[in-house]
């Protein structure tokens, strides 16, 4: 099985291809920067306060909840 390209490589390729050249996309990214910063801050605080076992348990429950939500969305359409 081959390796997939990393995110920085994909971002550079998209930039060269002009995918990010649209103004609405750039404005949306700019508007979402504060939310990204808050998410990074909360994630850092959680990882510093929780034990490894508690963090793995939290991530497991979040992935399970996300999967259930996706199944629910699929079944409702």
C-alpha cells in the first residue's frame, strides 16, 4: 500500500493549482481562524490536564458519538 501525501504537500499542490485563489474561500478561512485558535487552545489544555488513559477514553467516546451522528444523518435522508 502506497503512502499518501502529507497535508502540507497537498496544500501546496492546491495552491499551485489555484484552488485557494477564490476570494470567498479565503474570506471563510480568515473568519474561521479564531475558531481554530480556540480549538487548539482547548485541545492543548485538555491534553495537559488529562491522563493518557482518560484522553484516549475521551477521544474514543467522541469518535463513537460522531459515528452515531453520521449514521443518524444518513438514515434521516
